[in-house]
C-alpha cells in the first residue's frame, strides 16, 4: 500500500532531468534516449515534432482485426505474442515516433483477481461493484508476479522496436475507481460521486488501493524497458476543479510521484479536462495531454509552461485531407509556445478511421515541423 499523503497534492517542484535516475532502456540504447519523442518530452530541441496516436495499436487497422479474430480483449492483452504484434503494427505502418503498449486500463485489476470482463460494445463490466471497506480490502495489491506476461511482452517489444521508444501506461485512480463503483461505464458517475461525498473513508481506501496498483503496474513496465509512461484519466472531466483537487488529484499525484522516481517522462491525459489542466500539471506530470476542446496555445498557458501533447480533433481524419492538414499545421504552430510538443490527436483513434489518413498525417507532421 502507498504511504499516507496530504490532500493538497504532491509538491510542484520540478526536478531537472540531470537530477533523475536513468532508466535501463536509455542506458542500454542511447538512440532511444536521444529519440525525438523523448527529447520533446524533456523539453529539448528536436529535429521534428514527434507524433504518435492514442489507441494507435489496433482500433482501425485491418491487420489488428485479423489477429484479434476470435480472441477476447483481455485474453489478447495477456498473450505476449499478440501484444508484441499489435503494438508493432502502427509503428510499421505509420512510422510514428513512439509505440504505446497494447493493453487495457482494467487489466491490472483482472490480474489481481477482480471478476470483470470487457464486453464488446459496452466496455469493462465488473461482476460485483465495490461499495464497502470490505470490498476494497478484498482487492489484492499488485506484484510483478501477477503480470509476468507484461514483463515478457515489454522486454520482447524493446528488442524489436530498436530506437523507437515504448510508452507504458496505466489507468488513473479516478477512472479505474469509477468502473469498480459503477460496475461499468457511466455518463453521470452518480454512484462514484455518491461514495466520494457520502462515504469518504471508503473512497479514500479505494483510491489508495488503485493508486498503489497503478504505480506498481507502471514500475513493472519501466523495469522491463518502457521509456515513458502515460496516466490515463479518461473520466476526470466529470469533476469540478475544487472536487478534483480534493478527491482526485492527491491520488494521481502519488502515482506520478512514484513514476518520477523511475527516471522516465510522465504524461497525464484526460478527456474534457480543459478546466482541470492547471491542476493536472500540478499533479506532477512532465507532459500534459490537451484534448481538442482547448486551443493548444491556451492549453500551454493553463498547464504552466509544461510540455504538451495533442491535440487535433480525432474527427478531422474524416475531413478532406487538405482540411485535416491545414488544421494539423495550426496545432503545430500553437504548440511552438510550449517548451516541447508531442503531436497527437485530442483523444483516441476512432475505429472507422482510414489508416491511410493517419499515414498522411504522420508524414505531414514530420515534414512540416522539420521545415
């Protein structure tokens, strides 16, 4: 379990990269350490703006659908052969500057024994939602032994990726908690907020439990060779800023603080979090993801001059190519106000996206930013 920490969140002091431990992947392969993606994440000069896409591993790729045929989502996340193949597919097809580890944010819960499944067309469904302190206590802490298949997958991927960095990831405590409390996806998060406001002791215990699991899961990935991590808080936009600061931010801060001891850049991303961007930066991220609802230069201002990631509207890949590229150029220009910019969509790749459009977009970002 994580140690007790104050509700005001983690310290905002930012270490220089010289102060931090150097992860194994960077010492064994200097090309990874010097990649455009990691240089941008550290706020260093880059030869071009690096680009990768959330949910690039799968979703719209026909080769992904082929290898996943007849294989359930969580099963595919536990098979190193499929994890390696699916993670590599967009790197081969698009030439993106980073790979994102193929997995799911509820996988660590499944690994420690929580009875859940990912139902096609629905999302994660939990058989027995969490409601009491006893329910929280019944969830085991995560150890490397629970996810040995993750260690194997990451190690194999690092060997295949060469100079391309691998991003590990985990679900942020609030988003994972919402699945556990609601029993599945929710638009209103009514049960989640009822626990937060009405049973704060249960909420605190649950968030600490998940924070410990997420931190341990990120460490497994970095220890195996991941060069950066991203903390996904998909549902944090449901929170008002004052409630986010009190009930959510301290737990995300603890996960990010632990990741900071691993020596890799930390990306923090949420959807609909325009009013929370400053707080998400304060939580301890090196890079803050900005979704498409906030102009990127305004996002830079809100996160206090940190490196940013984003933020082309995912629907623009369905627009005429010239419109998509014009808007991409605008994102690149706005990103120049940050100390570093990693180009991405403002959220994940939609399943019906034409892969050729993403290839055109990747090439354009590389060529336009190099000029």
